[in-house]
C-alpha cells in the first residue's frame, strides 16, 4: 500500500470539469480512486470537492506508476475557460517527475510538485476562474504549520483509511489480526499526541449468527431474493469493531501556568470512511431495502442487545453531542496539548457463501464516548 497517489479537486469555478477514457492515459500501475481498484478518474461538477483520481503501483513488482489526465471545461454556454492537465511519473528507481498545467482562464491554488523521492502522495487543489474567490482545499487535513509534517501525516492518514477499508471487507483477515474482547476506552488513548494515531481500530467483538428464519429481513446487494440466499449463502453473521480517532483542529494548547476548565462536544472524520460510503448501511439493509421490515427490526433489536447500541437504525455519525462540560486540568509549569478523543463502534453484517467466500453486506458506525487527555508539549 506504500506506492499510491491521490488527487482531490475542489471545483469552485462554476464550470464542469470533464474527463473520460479519451482524456487519460495509464502507462504503469492501476487506477485506484477512493482506495478501490479499477476506479478510473472522474469528472468534477461545479461546486464539488471530491477525490478525482487515484493510482497505485502493481504489488510485488518494480514498475512504480505513471499517467497523464486532462480535465476540460465542457459547460454549455458562452465561453470556454480551458483545461487542467496532470502528469505524474513515480518510478521504482530514479527521481519523481510531476507537472500540473492549467490553461485558458483557469487558475489553481494548492499544487506543489512532487519531491524527487518518496512513493506515496496526496494532493489537493482548488480550481477557480480569474478573479474568482479562493476557498479552503481540504477540511480533513490536519491544521499543522510545517509543510512536510502535513504531507507525512496526511499520507499516513490515507494509508490507514485504505488499510481499514481492506481489513473490514475481509472478515477472515479481520478475525485473524484484530484481537477479540472488550475495550476500555480510558486505557486506549495514545501515550503521545500525534496525528494520525498509529492505528484506528482497537478491537472487535465475537461474531453473532443471524438466524436463518430472519434472512428475509436482511437486504443483501448480491443475493437479493430469499431464494438466492437459501441457494448460495451458508451463514449471515454480525460483528462490532471498536476504533479511536481525534480531530487535530480541536486540539488546544495550554500554556505553562494556566488551567483549562471547559470543553465542548466534537466530531471526527470516520476511520472507516470508505467502507461506509461504498456499502449498504444497517438502516438501509434492515429497513429501506428490507424485504420484510418486521424481521429487519428483529435483527436490529438483536444487534442493539449484542453491541450495546441504542438504535442501530439511526444514521451513522461520528459526532459526540453533549452539553458543555467542566474538565479540571490544573496549571503546571510546562506547556501542554489538550486532546479530545472519540471512541466509536462500527456494526457490520457479513455473509459466508457455501463456497466459503466472505463478503461485507452492511455497516454503520456511531460515536460512543468522548474522553480527554493532556500531553506535554
């Protein structure tokens, strides 16, 4: 997973930026947008801020990756503002080469050429027209001052997201690598303040079988009818994964000699963001798409009991909503960082086919608890 490149485009030009198979060329590597294979570059509608392109090198080979991609102004109406063309060459050996050419009346903010060394990069750019208003590029980027630290932290963040996505899609690997058992949140906060954490996922529950008599209440995007489920599926089961995350924008410095008393609720970016975006939610599977919502509610009740969740049919959220609370942090003679951590539970439903293959059917995530820790700074 160490040889990847991702480009986020924030299109504030008011125009559509279009690309298709005739506008991009892959020399080496595989398209890998949103950390999924064979996801080619996409067009960016006006006002959208999305990951427009991703690539990875072939695993276990010595090729690196190389491509070109062009986005064109195809908006119907008077005028044509031009093109945005990107060329990237990250070889296995030798110096990296990169170029972003913005032609016509467009202007961009945020692009920097790749350094000569390194193999994994994330770039975010904002596109506007001349005299247009520039806006913030990426709200997920840690608010750090040192440019190299920003890049290293964000690249590591993207790698952790990719690893989490692959892990949660693969139940046998999740079962093998993530320890089963209860998590004590207060003991799970990292000993040092850095972002991203060394890992997001802390532990998992044991799997819980969903009775066959309730299968009609579960929507499976692959086996949609009860007949196909009975024909091809051996078992449906659920499991919970427990994770930790923080939002660096909510970190607060506490100068030496001062104390902190109050904090407010916070929200974090989901540590299984891609998994949530590319699979059915529990709510959709058991309610909106369910062939038998009554049985879907019975499954939901069992999930709530098994994983101590109040309502698994609620929409996923990584925000901890609470009133302002008092936190007693006494004054000391050195500088500190005050860091809020959010602990979340993701509930997943898997299938096992009669051929022994596993697949993720549905997943949702909710923030459970917010705790605080101070670090010497």
